[in-house]
């Protein structure tokens, strides 16, 4: 099945505001850019994907995407993640893709092999909607929709239950799948602390993010963020 991955990306300059107590704006920007680059790298290695589209208003994100041959779709930045992903969904419909995968740009541990297995199994089983929860079980870190346009995403707090309810209401053949490498997106100090502990493990994934975190550790930011995580 011809499949498009869609990655919505906010402006790097305003990214990760909830990390502002521990990270200066330049550090947040560098981290967001590194995570986005690692997500794109993982998606390019996924064999079940035919193309990738990035929805963004950020010039740097656009430059990274175009350098890697990724389609760039303009987002005016005035709406949230759901609107941005719908730009990608509408592009998928117009271009004749049979399926769309909505993936966040801040889940750098994404494993292309896990994503391939998820997509191949969903196609084999005739699943129209796959919902991948975040590590808390309340948010949504990926959505698979086949065909595009038959299911409207609704991201934000509580999105996992909303997506489950919408799939049931629409009568879609759906499945909820926990995907370890997509369970962690980074928004809060606690998220970043969790990423730090995971990325300290076996090497091989998220090299750009690993480098950005190493720089933060050298600057003393890790200790500051860990204190912030405890206080939250």
C-alpha cells in the first residue's frame, strides 16, 4: 500500500517552552532540531514508507527536509498539531496515497523496523486506523489512517481516548498498538529525563539527539532539568 509519513514541526525558535526553566532558547532550539533530524533519518530507513512530508513554517526545518528530498508543506503556524497534520492528510489524498502515518517530530528513538512491522501487519489485517499511545497512555504519538481522509485527527491532551472514541463512532477497523520506540515524545523535564536515561543505553539510534544531549550535559543543564523534573 502506497504510504506517506507526515511530520508536523513547530518553529524551532519557539519549541519546547515547557523546558524553559532548565534550558535557554538556543539550547531548546538545538535539541528540537536534533530530534527532528533523527525522526526524519528513521523514517527514511523505513521500508514500508513511500514518501515523507513535513508540515512546517520553520525555515531551518524546511532546509533540513529539502536537503533530504522530503516534501515540504507550508503551515502558517496559527493552528495546532491537528490542523498541521490535516494539511498532510489532504496532500496524501490529492497525491493518491492509500495510507498516511502521522508521526511527531520529537520522538527521536523511533525504530524504522518497528514502524515497518506495524504498517505491514495493519495492511495484512485490513486495519484502517492504528492509534499509538504515548508512554502515559493519554496522548497519541502516531496515527495510521487508511485511506487518508476517512478519520480526522484530534491531537492534544486526552487525544488517545478521543481517537479511540472516534474510531469506534466511525465504524473503522481500528487497533491500539504500543510501539516502544514511539512511546516517548519530549515536552516536559520529566520526558527529557526519561529520554536521557534511555539514550545513555546501547548506541546506534538518535545520534544527533545524543550529541545535543551530550552538549547539554557538559553545560550542566542535565542536573538543572532533573531538579525541575522532581519539582513538577
